[in-house]
C-alpha cells in the first residue's frame, strides 16, 4: 500500500534571520505544545515512549486544541485490524504517512482527536490529565504500540511555544512552516507533502517524492538558507531538553 509522504527540512540558521529572508510572514497560528513521557522512565533518566517509537503530543491555543498519539518509526506489521487504513470517525482522525527528513525515511501512524480551544492546556511536569487521550487513541496504542503505555503514569513535558504558517512561499515552492521555542532551543521546520496518484506503482511514487524533496532543498538553497547539520529530529531534541528541565 502507498501512503502520502510528509517531507521535512530543518533550517540551520538563526530562526529570526531565516524568517527575515522569508519575508517575515504573517498569518501565523500560535499554540503551546506538550509531550508526554512515562513517569518511571523519566525518574531513571529514560525517554521510554520515544525510545519505543511512541509520541504523545498535546496542543492548545488558537483555533482548536488537539492530541496526537503517534507511532514513529512504525513497522506496518504493528498495525492490527482496524488500523491498517486511514479513517475519520468516532472522534479520531487516523492517518498513515511517510515521514522524510534528509536521508531518514520512516513511516508514521497517528490518531488525532480534536477538542475545544483551551480545553487541553497542561502544566509542564505534572501528570497528563485524564481527558487528554480519547478511548480511540488509547485503543490504538494498546493494540499497535511496541511498548506498553499507561496513561495514568504519563507526565506532561512543556510547554513549547509553537508558531505555524501554512502555504508560505519559499522561492516557487509552497511550504508549511513551524517554529518551536523552548529553553535555549529555537527550531524552524519547513515541510511539503507528496500524495500517491491512482494506479501509482511504488517505485514511481517514491521517485516522484524524491523529486519533491530535491525541489524543496533547492528552493531553500535558493533563498540563501541552509539545512541544519544536526540529524536528530526536533521531537528528540526537545524531549531530551524537557526531560532534563524536569529534573532540575
């Protein structure tokens, strides 16, 4: 089965300088983000969920709030009956897509639930509140995650200040852009999506997605920006920082 691909690039320059090169775009959406980790793992200096390929994210702010239960990297064999195809029902939007950043090409499966604005705000370093995950999301984790997830044992880490722009122009490429700020970290990620067409063969779609990736990188270079040298994804770096802050 062919899945859509989200193609990402993290910018290596100072974010304020990068945004200036991109014309200081307006029309942003501002939110706060928290990630959840296992309490016992944190006590032992471990990011057990992240290591096990589980990401639990909470966003609160403008527009609406949402929570995401994600498996990344995800092996398709993890996806049990009922979780092998995308759907939107019973309060869960479920999607499966490729996640590409440079040479790192993985698969991600995400169950997203949406809530009223301001309802999901968390306090960093405290237990994740009981309403953060829906029953559909907990079923997804119970059936498909490689590691056990005890919702009652999760700690919220954050907040991260998120600013997101949609359909920003980088050269002649339309991208989504998101800035994260927490502690001494400041990231800017640019992303585009490639979708399979009817009757696509796997090799044809992968070749087209690689062309999209090359076009994104060329557009970034064309406006005088560079890709970050650090190959760790921003979730890894942010969670490592937040876990350290939680122990201070």
